């Protein structure tokens, strides 16, 4: 004996099976994307973290080299140093910093370029200061020489006047 509504049962069972598979697919898709979203976010956070660490390492090495150059700039105008040698070392250091900025993809290149520009300005200001200090010392030496020559000239004028008086007295005696 066969049931009379076999076709309806089959159709209903296939509809149930289709709906069941659709629900299972939605649940599996939801679970899949629930796991995939944090993984993608984690990858993004790892990239940002690596970028931050790279920028921090660049900043640390940049600041160390900049501190070295600043130390040389501080000691360049002392009497115990050789300014030409230090000036060359400072110029080389500034060139290395410029090259480092160009090679590295630092996040704030404008800031680092401004720092290098300031170091270069300080170097040229120190050079002008050395030149002007030398000129002041030369000017002081020249002023002292002028004063000594003026005093010698005054002494020579007095002696000349004395000699003229003696010549005049001799001429009157004769």
C-alpha cells in the first residue's frame, strides 16, 4: 500500500531540505565571516604595528646621529678643536641624514627635512661666528698696533720739534 499524498510529501520534504540547507549555509557563512573579520583586522593591526616600530627605529637612529652632529656643533668653536676637520665631519653627517631620509619611507619626511635644514643653518651660523670672531681679534690687534704707531708718531713729532728748536738756536748763535 502506497500513500496517496506521496508527491506532496516528497515536495514538502524537498522544500524542508532546501530550507534546512539554506539555514545551515547562512549559519556557516556567518561563522566563517565572524572568524575572517578578526583575522583581517589582526593583519591590519600587525601591519600598523610594524610600520610604527619601523618609524620608531628610524626616529631613534635619526635622533642619535642628529645628537652626534649637535655635539660636534657645540664643540666646533672651542679653542682646542680643529674647526675645519669638524666642519667636514658635520657636513658629512648632514649628507648622511639627508640620504637616510630619502631612502627610508618615514611617515613625516617634512619634519626630518626641517631638522636637517636647521642643523645646516646652525653649521653656517657657527662658521660665520668663527669668521667674525677672527675678524674681531684681528681688528683688536690692528687697533693696538695703530695706538702704538700713533704714540711712536707723537714721540717722533716731539723729537722733531726739539730738533727744530735746536737747529733754530744754532742758527741764531751763528
